[in-house]
């Protein structure tokens, strides 16, 4: 699987600034439309008994599910549940310990990780940062043209950063920086977007506007998987959810996933990562002689 275009994550919160988002498109598809058999021409993403972890220590176990193209999915769960680990696997940064992911071959994936991976003191302009989203079109040997710069300007205007092109990124507030990263995501034009807590460092108005972009992407057929902790936000805006606690607790329509019983169960499974833990139940069956991760 090709590694996703990794993007840095948000930095600390910023002063709010009004966004000029694109006009609202059709609402995000209802969950029924995103479920298997909806007839979408684009391939779904399928996890088949997927286990992902670090140095043979599984962090998230035995996931089997399917996301139809255009799904808008919130991935939720307690700290340490394996949410970021799952995104890393989908982004191609971690190889599965077992199982497989299907539906990514030949598809562009954009990944906005949780931890900042960019040195903001590096003297690059907002234009430099955002136009990297067009790398798939321009390439290492290509030349940046006026049309590319124009697309950058349009993307920046869409996230309310018109006129910021020449600013160096060290002069941006955290929220402005996050918006610039969304402009870059826009230019990446990926079919699968993986966002790890994208609203963690932005104010309510900004997150509402960025959320609208996610809905627009989903409505246009892109699959959007977003790690979130704000369950109110998830209930209000995400038709589908995956509740993780190292293993899947529930997956499907958000209202059916985020029930008090499921949430209690997930909390009960928290912090269970243990270097000396025995094989999980499913692995124990496969390794009757026993073993430890
Ligand atoms: N690089 C790593 N090496 C070893 N273990 C790791 C590494 N990264 C994460 N882990 C462990 O994997 C488990 C899952 O971590 P992960 O970051 O996926 O959880 P999360 O659900 O995203 O948590 P949070 O909500 O706190 O961000 C945790 O127990 C964590 O300690």
C-alpha cells in the first residue's frame, strides 16, 4: 500500500478569525447510503481481521469492517484505544501485524496526523506549504505554474486565509496554521482523508467551518475518517462511528454505536495495553501453545 501524503497536525489554539467556506453543498450522506450495497462505483475500504501494533505488540485487534465511498466516519474511544494506530495503518505508516486492508490500491490518501511533524520555525511561506498539496500533479521535476498558484490562492480563500500567501508559517496562529493545512488537504484531492483530532486546537467557529469542509468532501464521494473525542460533535455531524477500545466495541450508525452501554464497555477496556499481556482471545485460539506479545 502506498504511504499517504503525511501532513502535520494542529498546533496550539488560535485567535478566531472568520472563515469564508464554500457554499454549503448537499448534506453528508445518511448512513444507509454509506452502507454496503449502496451501489457506489468507487471501491469501499475494507478491513479484514486487521491487527496493528508496535514491535509485535498489538495496539488494535481484529478489526473487520467496511466503509463505502463517501462515508463520513468518526473514530472514537478512550485514550490508548488504538485510534491513531488505526489511522497510521490506513495511511501506510504501519504495516499490519496480521489481517489486511483492501480498497486502497491506486487511491490517493491524505493524512493529517495528531502530532505536529513540521518545524514551524522553518522559513517557508503559506504558499509553499499549501502548494505541496499539488505535489501529485507537479512532481519533483515539474514546474510550478501560474495555474498552480491560482489554485493555492483559491484554496486559501476557501478557508478564510486570502492574502496570507506570502506570510511565513511561523507568523500564523495555531488556528490559522490548521486552516492552511486544510487548504493543503483540499489541493491533495485525495479519495481517502484520515484526520486525527483535526479540531483539537481550534475554536468553535473554526471547527464548525472546517467540519463543513469534511461534509462537502464526503458529499462529493471522498471517504473521511476522523478521530474525535467530542462525542457531542460526533452525534451532531457524523452519520457513522467506530467505537474502539483496542478492539472494536461497536461500528455503524452513530446513534446505535454511542449508547451508554457501549461507552461503558469501552471505558472498561481502557488502558489495557500491557507488554506482558497474554495473547488476546482470538490469537489464543490460533496459538494454543500460548505466548505473550
Ligand atoms: N510508537 C509507539 N510505540 C509503542 N507503542 C505505541 C506507540 N504509539 C502508540 N503506542 C501504544 O499503542 C496504544 C494505542 O495508541 P494510540 O495512539 O493508537 O491510541 P489513541 O486511541 O489514538 O489514544 P489517544 O486518544 O490518547 O490519542 C497505546 O497503548 C500506546 O501506548
